[in-house]
């Protein structure tokens, strides 16, 4: 079976020099699909010329070019690449701009660079008709399936839909503004991707909750039997770390006290994650129960509209030395930081899957998470569930875990058992089964 796998999200992550949920799961699944003996995998990118370039650089950086031959080789993009290399290269164009400025022909060089970008992107097409020869599947991990693929009836289009948050809750997506008009960033425009779905599509979703949301939204646009659940999994970098010195060293790296218990939450700092609600619940807990030693650790990059989260932490003098923002955690520090926590808390309002709770469970860390969307499906009976809108509910769950070593031990044991239900090998097998159904 020959599969062209769209690597656009991996190119974007390579360009940004940091990974995100979709890029991490795309990479994990790709790595497992490459191990499947029944598949011949090829790479491509059809989102934009810039992303096409970075997707190729991603493959080169991972030394995957031989195992994953490049198939998006249209004349369109070949000529475009030659133009960029020889006529509009960064160095030559910078010299041209400097000359125009020297002779005072231009005042705003940004406009010229915008023009250059538009010229290079105009009419982009990565995959050509001949690139689809002998292909069975074109699998996009997020972006719209190109029209040329849908026209090639012998190639089955497969799309991964991770969630439909932009449809259900656009207010959580950091919309861009142009006057009174609000719109999605082109690299996060899920509504446009979903508009392109037709009855020939096969779709994978990471949870049953997302599958139901998507089917309800699409209606008759695609048959529900062609929408399958392919769960995600935690990577093997998450494990129960038993080395106390390793845990202490990781804590010290991020300013986490080594002599005080801590509650951990890890996510992008943005409104959907409900971290300001967690801060208020934590404040309620330590003030009402007179808890003097417990610390709240919030890890993750700053997202859009993060200011209210920081403001909530600064608003109360009692929290001055009780909340620690670590920023991004290095991969090698994840398991020690997870394993050292009294509990991991993830009070998100909505998730398409919810990897961080599963990662925590794979480390044997007790988990408290929301009773919403896909999260109960992921954690099963191995976590405490709380209403993310109810501060008392969340605070009581924190108190129960803080005060009860036996509950922590029980949740830790169940967490490890639940985490074993998920693996990327299983995800790859389910994906192959989806491919087979699409072709049958």
C-alpha cells in the first residue's frame, strides 16, 4: 500500500523551532507507520511554498529522506524554488532593498518583503498529477486535501481531525482582526479544511467525543462509517522516574522547591486551559485549609491572551511564593517533573483528546482533570474528574489528593494501568485498518 503523508505540520514546527500538539502526534504516528511492513510511505506538503520548504528541511534534519521519499514535486513548485534560489534569494533581495533605500526610492522596506512573499506563494501547488501515480492513500494530518488529489479517483483522501474547537468555540482560538473582520490564521483555519470534505473522504479522530462532534457538524457531508477513532498515545519519554536525585535536579532547574510538595499543570497558557480557574481553586484550598507547604507549578509556553492567567497569580499577595511559572520544559525533564508532583491537574474546558493527562498517568502521577469533552474517555476510572466551572469541585479534588496518601497510591496504580491501554503501535495499526477500509 503506497501512502503520501502530508508533513506540513512538521515543517511548521521545524520553522518555529518548537513543537505543538498536532506536530507531535503527527510525528509519532509517522514514525510508527514507517515501521509497518505493508506500507510504502512517501512525504509531501501542499499548504504553502514556505511550509513546503521547511517540510523538506524537517526530513533532512531527521535523516528521513531515504526512508520517506519526497513526492510533492510539481513543475509549479520546482520553478518557484528556482526563482527563490536565483532571482529572489534572501541575500540578493536584501542587497536590492538596500540599494533602493540608499537612493531613497523607498521608505518602507517591509512592503517589498511582503511583495516578495506574495510572489513566491501565488498559485502554489506542491503535488502534481504525476506525483500521484501508483499512490493509494493521501493522508493529511490537518490541512485541506488538495483539489488534484480529490480529482484522482484512484487515490483515497484521508484526513485527521484532531478536534473542532474552532467550530464550537472560536472565542478560544485567538482570531486575527482586520478592522471589524475576525478571521483564523491561515495555518490554523480548520473551517476551511472541513469545507473541502466530500463523500470520498475517510477521517480519523483521536477520540469518540471528537468523532461525535465532527459527525454532528458535517451532517451528510460524509458518511459516519467513514469517520474512525484512532486514539493518540504518550511517547516513551514519559515514565515513572524513581531517581530522587534526578527529580531534585530537574526541579532545581526550573526553580521548583525540592523540599515542598507541588501540584503540576502543563499546557499552553491560554484561556481554554482554564488556568486562572485553577489558580483561584488553589488559592481557595490553601486559605480555607491553612495549607502552608503546597506549591502550584504551571508549566508551558505562553499562548494567546495569557495575561489574565498571570494577572490572577499576581492579584493575591498570598500567592507570591506559592505559584511558579516554569515556561517550556525540556524533553529530558518531563518525566522527573511529572513524577515528582503530588498530582497533575488539567482543568481544560475542552480537548479533542488531552495528551498531558495521559502523559502524567504514564509517569504514575495521580491526575485530576475536567469531566468535559474527551477527557473522561482518556483517563477512564484512573483519575478524579471535576467540573471546570466549579471552583469548589476542583478545590475539593485537590484537597482529597493532598490529604490522602492511600488515594494517591491508588490513583498512581490505576494511572499506570490506564496508560497501558494506549500506544502508538496500536494507533498505527488502527490507521492501517482505516486505509484498508478506504480501499476496500
